[in-house]
C-alpha cells in the first residue's frame, strides 16, 4: 500500500516537473516580441485619409457617437453641477451677510 | 459690536456677477470655438484609412488629455503655493484644477477604450500610457475625496496638497511613456510622429485651441465658486462667534 502511494507520489512529482518544464519551454520558444507590444518607433506614427468606400466589422460610428455623447454629458453635467454650487454659495453669502448686518445694526443701536 | 467690513464686498461679489465681464466673454468664445471644432471634425477632417470614422474620437481625446495636464498642473502649482504662502486663493486654484483635471481625465479614460476597441479589438490593455493615466486619475480622485468630506481642515488641505504635487510628477511619465517603454498607444503627435493629413492637423490644432478656452472657462468658474465657498465658511465662523448660528460641528 505504502509502496503504491510512493509510486503515485513519484509519478505526480514527475508529471508536475514535466508540466513546468513544458510550460517554460513553450514560453522560452516564443519570440521576445510577440506583437502585442512594440517599441515606440515601431508603432503607428501616422493617420492617413481613406480613398474610396470602406466596410467595417466593428461599428465605428456607434463607438464615435457614444464617445462624443460621453464628452458632452461629462462637460455639461459638470457645468450644471458647478452652476448649482455657485447659486447655493451665493444664497448662503447673502443670508449670512444679512444676518451679520442686522446683528451689527442691533449692536450699534443698542 | 462693529460690523465686519469684509462682509460687504463678499456679498456684492456673489450677488452681482453681472459686473464681471471677463467670464461671460470667455464662456462665449469657448462655446463658439466648440461649434467650429465640431464642424471641422465632421465636415473637414477626412475619414482615416485604417480605423475609419472612429478615429475622429482623436480630436477630442488628445485635447482632453492636454486639458487634463492643464488642470492637474494648476492644482499642483496651487497646492505648492498654498503650502508656501497659506493663502486660501491658492487652495481654491488647487481645488479647481484637481476637479477640472479629473473631469478631463475621465473623458480620456472613457473615449480611449472606445477607440481601442475598434483599433486593437480590446477595450483596455495595461499599456504604460493607459496605466499611468489611470494612476494619476485615481490620485486626483483621492484628492477630491479627501477634500469632499465637508469643510476640509488645515490637515486635510495640506495632505491633499501633497497628493497634487505627487500627481504633477506623474504627468511627464504619462507624456514620455510612449517613447520610453514598450506599449500599444499610437505615437502620432508625440515622439517620431507627425504623420497627420493636413486637414486632420488643422482640425487637431483648432481643437487644442478650443480646449484651451474650455479648460480656462471651467477653471475660472470653479475657482470663483470655491472662493465664495471659502467666504461662506469665514462668515459662518464669524456668525458663530457672535452666537448667531448654532454650533453644528
């Protein structure tokens, strides 16, 4: 029983070592630059105008509309938020000014 | 008890904004420039050969990154000056810059993946420029969260100032990351770029000018509001000292 377990354990260790070795071998066999990343001088450096009709697989128009929608939403949402904050602080200033003025007038009269 | 003289100009400034001519003019120029830019993007600039119509995101994406730089730089400069001089006006500049910069950072981080999905087939990659942009966005989001806990005290202001200054050091890393490290981000206008169609170049330059006006308008607006908020806090303190307001803090 113990001998069988030992055999299975040795088999497992061997299998593990082989798996690690195979993984490392495959990784080593890959070219250093797998195409996913490239140095700055090998990447796109120009945008050129299209000539003639084109056909797209990914809907660029939808992505463009969403992008511009997000820009407008964020900019105008922010302007509205700051505008609301400005109105609130102006109202607070007016309220506090009245409060302090009436207190000062009361103090001066009294 | 003497009436505090500084109350009158504060209130006048807040309740009579019509006397400030500069801001409405700047806002009007920004709106007009935005209209012109939109016309150029969709009317003049041609469709790009490889990516198609989605490349037009470029005309808002890149100037938004520039506006982000302006906002975060203003925040870092304001923070540095606040730590040095301890004047609230500098702190207001820092807050305005951080908030406006974060808005444009969000725009960059949302429009970029929309373009990337078409160009690269994935929404996001851990490219150096993308990663460092997200990092600086998170840093200034932390700044705003710290300043957002009601009336920020002196300790919060100083700590937030430190964050903004750290953020300033990340900006050149973002800018030069496409040249120094491997990645996927295009290098059309940085590094060895410059390969833009003439109509595309005109549109991009006008867009940069437009975003200069837009970011200046937003910074001015937010600075003005922050200054008023600071004055509200000062007057509230005054009123509390006179027993006119109940202590609620």
